[in-house]
C-alpha cells in the first residue's frame, strides 16, 4: 500500500521536538499574537528573502488580504482586472472575486502547466492592473518573458506561493519576486502546520502595515479600528510547529527532488507524459509539491493503480471557470486548461517515502504498460 501523502509519518519524524514545541506554547498561557508568531514571521521573511512576513489564518486569506490592502491603499480599484492562470486552484480566483476584482483567465503552457506568458499580452486592457502568478505544483512560474510584460504594462505582481515554499527563480525564492506573495501552511503543503495557517510576504512597508491591521480587525492599536478588517491570524501553536519544520524545509524539498528524479528516470510507460522538468533537470527551481503526470486514459490508469494499492489524486478535476460557483464563466472556451484537467494525475510524493515505495510505484506504473 502506498499512500498519496502520509501526514502521520511526516509529523512523527519531527518528534519529540514537535510535542515539546506544542507543550512550550501551552505552558506560556499565551495563544495568539505572541512571541512564537513574531519569531516565525522573522524567520520566514528571512527564508523567503523579504523585509516582512505577516502570519495569517490560511492561504486563501493571505491572497484576500493582499488584494484588500491594495484596495485600501488605492493601488487597486473594484473592477480592475487581474491576469491569472486558468488552471489554478479555485482559492486564487475566490480571492480576486471576493474583492470585486475581475480575474482574466489565461491558458497555461501544456509543457509545464504554468501560465503561458505568450498568451498574456492579448488579454491586457486598460483595466489590467496586476498579475497573480501561481507557482503551480511547486514549480516557479517566473521567466524573462513574464518580467518583460510586467515592466512594459507597469503591472503589479502578486504571487500565489501556496504550493511552492522553498522554490527559486534564479537565485531568489518564489514569494519574494513581486509586490506581495501569499503562502499556505495547510497540512499537506510542503511546509505544513497541524491545521490551517498562512502568511503574506512583502518588502513594502505600507502594504505590511495595512495587511497586518486588516488581518486583526483593521486595528494596529487595541480597540482602535482604522479599517473594516477581518479576523485572520496565525496561532502561536501553529507558529511554533512551523518554526520547527522550517528548519528542515530545504532538506525535505531536496528529498522530494531525489524522488522526482527517480520517477523521471524510471517511469517508461509510453501512455504517460512526464513533467517538463524531467527533461530540464539542471535546476532546483522546483520543490515538487506534486509530481503530476498526464495520461489520455487517466481515469482508467487511476483505477488500475488504486487496485494495486497505489493512491493517486487529481489536481484538479474541474477548472474554476467550469465550477457551479462561477456560472457566468461556464461557457468560456479554454481548451488547454480543460485538457489538463482531464488528463493529469498526481503520483504519491512526500519527503518520507522510502525508496522501496517509490520503486513500487514505478514498477506498477510500468507494468500497466505491458498489459495494454
Ligand atoms: C492550497 C492553496 C491555496 C489556499 O491555501 P489554504 O491554506 O488552503 O487556504 C491557494 N492557492 C493554491 C494554489 C493552493 O494550492
């Protein structure tokens, strides 16, 4: 039996330090807006390479808060258009529409599943004010073409770094490339808490101040409310857990890279399209949050693997524009996005997978090849 992601094994590997960290917070009697969050914010900002980090309740809130702060600061206005990859997780889109901004869906590049920079210019209007770059599956989405467009049209660059904690573009971490970035510490993410958690990183002092205030009822001073804020804070316990896990993030990501390389080198089922980085493997740009293959007979393949005890998942079966929640966009034609949603399959991936399990996945996948 190979689980898709064994969170229990991952968390056990941090013991006994994990229980000690929880106990430490328990014993302080202080559970919100305290020293653990403050220390984590400093350590994560330092890791990402930004001046500021604000701990928040989850990744969706991090995205929402960045956009809301920009509206408060007058840098964005309701109705402004934000360029976004059409095949992202729905949270990216929810944050945009929640702020009465307009997502402009751009097709991904079928080779690497990230937004196709060559399709952006055709979508830019006078209303276009920003790009929400999503480093999907753990893979950096920035490149020189993207930089050119951002500069040429003077766009704000926001990053959805929920899936890419630790990834690089050239020698900078993703999450430090634009005006602000959102991070998620959902348990299954590369840096995962024991519950929900998220963060905003930025170099911008004003944006930091407003974001921090609106995450805390719009208040920087107790009982003084400058903005109509919300309540979105990272717990002290989660911060203590994340501090511990952050110390090991680069080495955990390195183990993921080794597993990905093994998959790349050994999977030889001709029905399966391997990730782009299998063939462009000089760089550690990719933190392999997910190892995503493509197959025409995806559903059959998934059933076959499941019958052999290999758990897989689909990220994602329905694109945002096809969801009931967004009826107004159901009829938009986005063939690359739809092909991806019909064909992708995520193989088991975690830093704690043993070589034997990785090999078992490969053997069974290649066996399906001989059968048909
Ligand atoms: C997980 C995820 C989010 C949301 O994070 P939560 O912490 O679950 O709210 C946003 N965007 C992407 C691309 C994600 O994968």
